[in-house]
């Protein structure tokens, strides 16, 4: 009787370990994303597996932190502002993620206290880039 229980426990432990190590993101898509980097030519299955699992852990961590922030603010829905605050509070995450997140909604086109809307804040353009509006404007040479 004791042997059967022990065998059942071993079987359950093996099933749990196998379920824990299954990546939740599509492997092919993760590989495509990794290959977007020009420095990466080949991706081993082990590296792909580890990147997949670490991405899952990172997103779980970030969502838990964002959820705590939303609860602190007494909200039921996690918004981008909650995600930004969670990233700011965790230094390693803020080092790379804050630049990729959109500008907080509070500073973009919100009316000020006196009722006037402020102009949207424009980021400086990086070298070699133009605004989309500039592409469609007629140049001085094209006037009729």
C-alpha cells in the first residue's frame, strides 16, 4: 500500500515538473523575434527554451507588480500608467523598459487647471529621421 502511494507521488511530481517546464509562447514566433537581431545567426533549442521561459517569468513579475500598483490606486483594471510605475520602482526593469513605454497619459493633451489645453510634448528626433508630416508637405521647389 505504501509503495503504491509513493509511486503515485512520484508520478504526480513528474507530471508537475513537465507542466512547469512547458513554454507558453509559440517557439517559432520567439525564434523569429530573436532572429530580428542581426548579430544572431543561429538559435539553439536550449537558448530558445530559456529565452521563452525567462520572458514568461519577466511578464509574470511585471504583471504582478502592476497589479499591486492598480490595487494601491483602487483600480480594477491595470493600465499603462500602472505598468510605468511598476517599472520605475524596479531599477533593473526601469533601465531598459521605460524608454520603450509610451508617454504617460497625464501629460498628453490634458486640459490644464485654467481650461487651456497645452501643446503636446514633442520628443527630439534622432539623427537621420523625419516626421511623417514632412514627407507629405510640398517642398519649395515643387510649387506651381
